[in-house]
């Protein structure tokens, strides 16, 4: 079942999301995961470590799916 991450601002950067959700143990590890092509955003491999994720984005990594929602979404 996909997780939902609720934004408190306009966006969150991809590496920060991975660290915040403890998918990566550190910011450096999160950046390595992205650089190594282990992360998909909206169905495409993403290699930009600081990709801005906004409401509606879907991140897939390490067998997990995270749906990004806005502060007013359910």
C-alpha cells in the first residue's frame, strides 16, 4: 500500500524526502541512491538529487511507493 506524504510547503527536495522518511539513513546515502538510479519519480528514473517534489508526484524507491499530497489534500 502506498504511503502518503503531506507537504507543509510548496515542495520538498527528493533527497530530503528519502532521509525524512528513513528510506535512506542519511542525506549522503539519499543522494547516492538517487545518483545510482534507484529512485523513480512519476514512473521515470530520477537522477537529480534535489528534484523538487510537489503535490501529485509519486516516488518509487526500495519497493516503496510514496504519493506526495498538498497540505489541504487528504
